[in-house]
């Protein structure tokens, strides 16, 4: 099934129509990130049947040329935001992966759903769209993902992401990895050294799945 079919009730719900209008008006009056065509980019890049890993982010980056519709990811040529820099440090320490830019599309194409829980933001105003209805929508995405038949790893970094645990089954086909958020405020409280990338691949192999190639190459 497609995301459109799995989320049909959400797309047709009154709250979602109101949300779409709020975002449309915001775009008419201010800079909003990511671009309109990238709002649902995570779903476009990782269709349901390909999902093997879910990494939850929060708010999109609110600086120019940063948010691109995938959690933690930035456009090529953009400096790494602090959280992404810390993710790449842990990635190198954990599995020795090489990272040449900050566009995580290569992960998304392999089945890593890089989902922010809020999908738009006004420039320079973190969490400015957080109460508009996006979280209801992305909760539905998480719940729909949890209903998929294949083994899936859910990666929950930070307290906000870990609140979504209630949407995930405690089953052999699900692995939940929790750690502090990779932001500079919390990375040293247990994100560094948590080894999520090797744990993901070990689980996928145990389920007869192909591991993720974590390298981000030119």
C-alpha cells in the first residue's frame, strides 16, 4: 500500500485541511521551511514497503538552505548543524562510516524513514508551527508504520521522540532504540557511545534483512 492509502483518513480529516490552509497563508506572508514540495519528502523517499528504520526528528531546521524534508538532513553544500555534526561523529566512532555532505537521501533510499514530528517552520522561529496539527499527522504516520508487516527499528533520540513509544508495538518485529538527543545540550549525556548504527544493522541481520550502508559519499 502507498502512504496515501495508509493515511487516507488523515488527508481527508478537517484538521488536516485547516493545517494545510495555515501553512499556505504562512508561506504567503513569510519564509517557511522546507519548501512546499519537500513537506512530505520523507514519505516520498521511503515508501511503506521499504521502511526498515525510523529515525524521528523534531522541528525542521529554521535557517535558509538547511531544511530539505528529511529529519536531521541538509542540502549538499550546507554547513552541518550541531546535531547533525554530532550524529556524524557517533556514526564514525560506531561503524567508521564516511560522510562527505549532509544530505541523508542515501539513507532514505535504503529504507530509513527520516521523519520530523513537525513538518514546517517559519524562518528563524523554532517550533513556530508545532501546535498547528503536524504532530497529530506524524503520530498517524508512526502508527501506520508500526502496522507494517516487516521488521522495523525505531530510533528515538530525546524526550520528545521517546513520547512516541506508546505508538510502537512491543514485538519481536520491532526494536526501539532510545538515547539522549544529539544536540550539543544533551549529546554528552549518553548519545555519544550509544552505538545506534551498529545496533540497527545487527538487528536487521538477525531478521534476515540487508544492513544499511551508512556512508554518505559524493
